[in-house]
């Protein structure tokens, strides 16, 4: 798959396990609206699930021209290339308490589309740092369309705010404040 800076690209990043809902995202990619906008998906991460199952879905849905698989361990030095290649990071999880992908997205100042499971919605304020949707292919497709309607620029100021909350100086300040409160 050839990519250009004008392409609309979403990214699924991280270890691939069943609970992370990659199959939901692949099915969402069959939505006619996403096809019409030629939205492409980069999947970057090592499979801890049956890789052939996902490859078969991509083939059965005839999505080979719009989904790029990098199904290997991504070294730390290469993470930036995959995260920065996309307009947003999609976390279509079926269940989760939290995700290590979220801080990576904040670090690289990328908006996110996350599902309404576990702690993900509390880390990604809806219509601010990203969009929160249900773990369902149609809902995920709707969120992707909404993301492009709002535009990446809509999310940027909110991402900077959330990123600041997760910074080391802010964390240190919070810990010191807690210690002071406990000693008072």
C-alpha cells in the first residue's frame, strides 16, 4: 500500500489480542463511507492471537488495498513512525482497564478514538482529546467519520491540556500535594 501525506490514515497500535477488538475495526473498515473517503488503516503490533483469522477477515472483506499489516514486534525506536503516520489512533477494545497506547498517543499529540470500556473514556475526554464510541463496528465507523468531519485541528488544544496532566512535573506536584495533605 502506498501512502502519501494527503491520505486519511488511522492506526491500530500495540500487541494484538482478542480483547483489543481489531476484528471490530476491520469490520468497521467495510463501511461504505470509509471506502468512499479512502480511509486507510495501519495495524502495527505483534499478534498474540490467531494472525490468520485477521488476515482472512481482511481478505474476505477485500480490504487488502486499505489495510496495511505490520505484524511484528515494533522496537521502541520505530514507535514514532507508526504513531505519527496516522491522523488518529483507534483503540476499539472490547474490554480494558486502561491502555499503554493512550499515553503514547498523548506523547505524540495524536487524537484517539476509544471504546466506552473500562478506564479508556476517563483518559480520553469525548470530543476533546478524541472520541468515545461503543465497541461495535458500525459505531466505530461512525466515530471515524465524525473524527474526519471535526478535523484533527479540533482536538489539538485539548490533547495538549490532557498531555500536561500526564506530565512528570504534574505527577510530582500531585504526589507532593498528597504528602502535604496527609501530614497536615
